[in-house]
């Protein structure tokens, strides 16, 4: 983790518009498609349906975030919803803002491989050979792509497209665990501390409308008002029009 941050900082001294474009494109593919739409709205909450092939593609994109394999991520998030801001929540700010943001990753229990909690909270994924493989070896596809970037274009592109992009993605998604349970507004009177944060929503393609999400966890749309920008929801609307996704669940408010 320390090495990633050092390399990410060094990447800033090798700026080019191409490197920036690659970083932004991969950030959307990995965090937007992979984490927000794939890991979260599809695999965790089953907010819509799609083909198994596209589901696997989204999960593969999510693995490039270096946030753990799909079974680990989904199980952890389901535990969070069951015990949100209570005993058993793996990353509540009630245990400290630093803990909620990154402390739980560095010092907490992180079952990245097969673990009883994963079988209990993600049995729908634990029985799938692809998800078991990707959870155990989630770092392999990302490493292969990083090495290809170095071989084809040198260290600068890899530093931007992999290291800086990973560090940005980690901190942006960790803000959903920390910032949106500490600061923001509340539309719904949920039993947790979840809040809506427009700036976290901008950074995470709509995941910052967290109070909306905790009130309606199955809804594939998090930004429920016209002014609540939710890029992942916009993407899902396009995919639905193209017939790639269907049976999309939306909260009625």
C-alpha cells in the first residue's frame, strides 16, 4: 500500500494528456462499471439482471480496483448493511474516521480468500467456480495488464493507468465508507448514520447518494432526484436501452 502511494505520487511528475486520458477511462471502467455497477448494484444487491457473460465482465473490471475479489467484497458489504453503524459493521466511523476510511483495510479482518463469512453472506457467489477463482487470484489480471503497459509503453503509462488510478479509486470508494457516514444530508430516516454527499457521488459515479441507498438498497438508481447526478444509473439506462441489462429495480419515492 505504501509503495502504491509513492509510485502514484511520482507519476504526477510524468504528466501527459494521454496518460490522463488513460487514467480517466480506466477509472470509469474499473470504479464505474466494475465496482459501482458490477460489485455493488448487481452482485451485492441484485438491482438488475444481465447475461452471465456480462456479469463476469463487470466482476473482472471490479477486480482491477485492488479492493479484493468479488466474494470478499460482496460479503463484506452485505455485513455492512446488516450491521450498519452497529457492532459488527466492519467499517463504521463510530470506530473512528480513519478506521472507516482505511484502518479496517490495514488492521482489520480481511478475508480475501475462502472464509466462512464469505460462504454465509455470499453463498450465491461462493458456489460459482469463476468467482472463487477471481476472489483467490483477483490480482493476476491487473498484474498482467500492468506488465503489458510497461512492456509496450514504459513505466509512465503504467504508473498513471495502474498505480495512480488504483490509489485514486481506493480513496474515492473508501469515502463512501467514511465520509458518507459522517457528513451530508439525510432524506430518509434510516437506522444508521448514512448521508447523501454530492461530492462523493461525483467521485464515485453516484455512490455518494448513500442515505438514498441505505433506505432502498435494492434500487439500481441511487440519485433519486433529477439533480442528484448518478453516472452509474445513466450508464444502466443506456445498457437497458441496448438490451444488455433488464429487470432494473428502481425505488418509488
